[in-house]
């Protein structure tokens, strides 16, 4: 029996991890032994606490589809030696799923794994902006097209943040990117029926491979998109931190990390996407404060300097 694989992709801040956690919870309830591969651009996975007690392997400091392709192959080999019923893979927000598909359907792994579905999560609140010539770069537009054009299922997320007329514009725009028969589900917080999420779709509704989006030459696709980290600081003032986040330059597309606020008894996980900041108190963990920012042509030195002057004067 081959191990079924579900690949989750989508641009920065689209809600991939939320969808992944929903799938993990369904597997847990049913007693399914699940392997999980996560990919982060930075050197630290600040979301690792979401996956406690899970059979998870995190690939750090690179994009799963290029600079750490060898690590992906090695991880696929290691999972093939374990007794798992199902494998879930989440790429970075700048991964081209076609490259991960190529690994899974290579002669080495096609006998072991069966790709069931390539799921793409789309951030409805920023999709039209990312398509605009003056609001995004060529790399971002190309990457979004690749992530959507190879999908067997599209989750149009954050519909609560957009108008009905915007949804119509998004659907019209996506129609030119999608393969025939690919369903699009409108969601808030990535909630779609589990039966739809776990359907086998790969190779059934769409061509086995989108030949016009081959893996060749992908390495320069997101050359301007990068991850930076700010660390080596202690507690900060909450109001100053929230102000700093609100004033981040538009090039910052995604932020996450751990912070400790003055007067607070414990650390906070923070997530920044679609212009919104969310904070969640951590329990029973003492990770060092760290900020990870992902975006287009980010200036690490300038952002670090700006953070320290904003927090510490």
C-alpha cells in the first residue's frame, strides 16, 4: 500500500497552517498515523508548539523546492521507513508546488507515495492587490499563478474580509489560471468540509503535470522574497510593539515570532498577515523572543535598527 500524500501550498499569510492543523485534528480523531513535513524560510520554526506530540520534521533555512531539495528527499526516505498511514506536506509561502510534486512522482518515491491532492490556499483579502502591477512584483504574480495553476483544490480564504464584488473579481482572475474542474471553496479560517479536504483529486480532474510550469529554472522565481530575523532582545512594551507592527513597510508580507511584554507573566506567539496582528499567550514554554519577517526585497539591517530604536529609544 502506498502512503497517501496531501500537499498544502499558498502565498505568505494565506492560512496554510490553519488548514494543516484542521487536517491533523481529523487524523488524530480517527487514529490515523500521520507524518508531517513543514518548511520554513528562517532558521527557527516559531510555530513548532502547534505540532506538539506529532510525527513532524521541519526543514529550515531554505525553500523546500530549491535550496533544500536534498533535505526533502532525505526526509521522504526517512518517513518511508516509518509506519505512517498518511503524509502531509506544507511548503513555504514562496514554494512552487510543482517542484515538490516532481520529488513525490520521481522513480524513487512513486512506488512509496501516492499524491492524493495539491491544495492551494489563497488569501482573498490580498489577492487582487498581489495581482496589481504597482502593488507587487513580477516574482509574486508569477508565483501566485504557479501555486493556483497546479492546484487540484483551491481554498479561497478570508472571505469575511472582502466584499462580494471583490470575490467575483478574484474568481474571474483565477479562472484563467485554474485547470478545468478544479473546485474553489470560499472559507473563513480555512474551514471546508473534511470530506472535500481529504478527497483524492490528483490526476483525476486535471492533467498529471502542468508542463508549462516545470521545475527547471525555478530557483530564481522568488529571488527577491526573503526571510529575516530579529533577536537578542528581552521584553518590550506592548503598545510600542503593536505600533511598530502597524507601521511596517508594505514590503513586509508576513511576520511571526515570540515576544515578551513588560509586566506580562508569559511569552506571546504573534502572527502578522493581511495587515492584521494576532497574539496568543504561550503556556509552559520558554522560547527566547524572536521576530521573523518575510517579504519582498527586505533590508535586514534597516528593519532591525528600526525595531530597536522604536522599542528601546
